[in-house]
């Protein structure tokens, strides 16, 4: 048998990668209290190789294989199907151990990343924070007031003048004079693809859409007044029509968002603590 050639086959490499992940999961399971075996499980069996290596097929493994088959097919496996599932797992375990013996898991960034992801998942499953009390959630909400506050919103009307030279700015100033004396803005200026009127737009949104020069000072401009503003598209004559002040919602309005934020923050802190404990077992 040409084993080196076999190891270059994509299918074999895929099985080896899967086996590494399965091995990481097995480490987690060894650390957990064993499940009570199902009455349908066969007794624990052992596969012994010619070289003395032992592969133990536990009741827990059989139960897991049975549950996976149940999820996929909607029924428990037959005895023949269970034998096939166990044989497939044993084949993967053999490939996994042979691959480890040859150091195939080393210096492969894909396997490294998958193992890191798997271990992170194992940690997160163990570090699920307890549900906070109402007082704890309220304290978290109060400690981060800006996370759920709405931004100030502005409604405005504008007249657009296309271009960015002295003649364009002179024309814009002439239009500004007409607008300040009460001329109706309808029909004035050039056509703008975004329309003439904007409603309930935040300053941050306007800065992204039109550029920082357009939104600069807009928060201080009085309602009903016109001003000349530059954007990445040209020159705008802008009238602020209405402001909607920034508001902080009540906890009841955003309770689910606050709860998700609380749990994620606590989980991240617990994860960092668990990794710090693991680091003590390793010398940098």
C-alpha cells in the first residue's frame, strides 16, 4: 500500500482535519461528567491494532452517533447501520492517529484555525453567564447610556448648484440672497438625484453621504434659516426645517438589546479569564 500517496489525497486530508476537530471535542467530553448510557446502547467495545494501539468505542460515542443519525434521517439507526457508523468513526480515528504520528497537523494554518475556533466554542459553551437580575440589568443600562440613545435628527430642504468653481459659488450666493428674502425654493438650482427634501437624518449619516464640510455646523444652524454648504457633489443652499432632539429610550423599550449586550460582555470577560488561566500552564 502506498501510504504517502494516500495521504496526499484530498479526501484523506479532509478526514484528517475532521478527526483533529473530533479529537478536540473528545477532550471536552472527557472533562465533563459522563452521560448515563441509553438502554439501546451496545456495550463498550475496543478495537486493538497489530501494533497494540487501542481504540475504545464508548457507550457515549454510540449514543452520539445514534442521535446524529436520528437528526438526519428522523429515526434511530438499525443495528446494521450502527455497525456502519461505528466502523466509519473507527476509520476516521485510525486516520487521525496515523496523521498525528506523522505530524501532519503541524504547520497547517487551516487546521490550527479550526482547532482554535473549536476550542473557543467549547469555552463559550462552558462560560454561559447566568441571567442578570432586574437590578443588574438596570445598572448595566445606566452605565452605558450612549449605546441605546438615538442621535439628533434633522429635516432640511436644499437647493443644489452643480460645480465647484468661483462662478458656481457666485451663482449660489445670488440664489441664497433670493431665498433669504422668501423666494420659494421650488424650481431653483440644478437637479439633484437625491431630491430636494430630507427627513429625519442624523448628522453622522449626512457626513457620510455628503461629506464632513456639509454637516459641519449643521447642529448649530437655527430652524428656518438658510446657509451655503459644500459637499462632494457641489454647492448646496440648506434650510433647516426641523430638529428632533437626541433621546434615551426607557430600559423596557430596548430590554432585549441590553440583555444581549450584557451577556456578550460577561461572556467575553469570562473567556479572557479562562484563557489567562490556561496560559499559566504554558511557558511563552
